[in-house]
C-alpha cells in the first residue's frame, strides 16, 4: 500500500531525506551540499561544469551535469535522481550568474545569460520538481539576493533577475501551500565567491564583500530546517535575509517611505549624486 507523504513536522524522521542542489560544484552550492551530507541527507550535486567531482567518493552524493536553461535536462536529471534516491524532498535553486558593470557597457548576450540562468532556470526547476515535491510534501528553496530589495546600480539585470525570483517565490508560496509544499528564498548580500571575481562596483566598495560562502550555506540550511521543525509553519516567513546588512536593508525597505529607501540605496551603491 502507498505510504503517506511526510508533513513538515515529521520530515526529520524520514529514513532518507533527499535534496537536489544546482550550482553545487563550488561556492555556496557546494558548501550547502556538504552541510546536508554531514546531516545524513542524500544529496544531488549538480552543476553545468565537472566541478561536482569533489563529491564522487561520498556514498550519499549523487552527481551529475545540468544546464538549468534546458527543461529537458531538468526533467532527465530529476527523474534519475528521484529514482536513485527514492524520492525528492528538497530542491535548492542555487545556480546563478551576474555581470557587474553599467548597463550601457554590457550587451544582449550578457543580459540573456542572466535571465536564462537566474530566472528561467529557477522556473524550469520548480516546474520539473513539482510532481516530486507534491508527492513528498517537500520544500523549494530559491537562492535570491539582497539585490531584490531595491534595484542595484551596476547590477541592473542581475537585480532584475532576483526581483523575479522574489516575486516567483512569493506567488508559489501561496499556490503551493495547499499542496503541502513549503516555498522560501534566501537573500545574501555580496558574498566572496567566484561570481564576484573581477567585479568591483560602488556597492561592493562601500558595503564590502563581507559574507563567506560557508556562512551563507549555513543560513540556507537554517532556512531548510525551519521547514523541518516540529512546530506550526509560519506563512509570514518566506524570505531569509543573510547577514546584518541585508537584514537592516530589508527591514528599512518595509518601514521607510519609498523616497528614503531610494536615497539610502543610492548613497550605498552609486557614485552619482543622489537627491530626494
């Protein structure tokens, strides 16, 4: 007979909790995978590169290549993982790209790459994972960014992509609640990963690159474990800012009038003169 799908409160009692992580070859994705593996999870370690070889010797790691821009690859990768891992409880949409320069200095190809990976990749992953998450009453965690708080100069398209992830997360949190699927997002500020190699903007200079990949990965795991805790789920807890700066900026965006939010953001992220 079919067994009942686990609820949030009993998910920690699963004999084999399972997670699929994109962009897990290095940085935040890799460290998140390592932390879940250390906690006894079976983890799908997927990336567009061959960097996933770091997990080849781990008996609870399932590795593979995935271009998140390709819906067919999503369906194949998730079907293979779910078969080998006996199901899917958690999808972490972590893969992302950016460029840091004035919008006028980039081109169509750079814009397209960000939208394809950061937006379409997240949407395709959610759609491909839905049948498995519905069955397990699992979780979808999207790695967004503090750039989703207010448009970030010199990262305009990246910021737009993270606003899209924010809106997508908020909408699915409502839609999928009735399916028993928890949806949340994590919002780190500038983090010392390969994504910021060679990137220097006014924002990175003034705010600094203060977060480490290990710290952000720990906050992603905290977010995941919030959905596993033996307590009623709080629908209000959808977004998880990472670090003091992102927490203050997010809180300020809710409490201050729009003109003041714009002014503060401009002072922090642009060298141009900003007025009210």
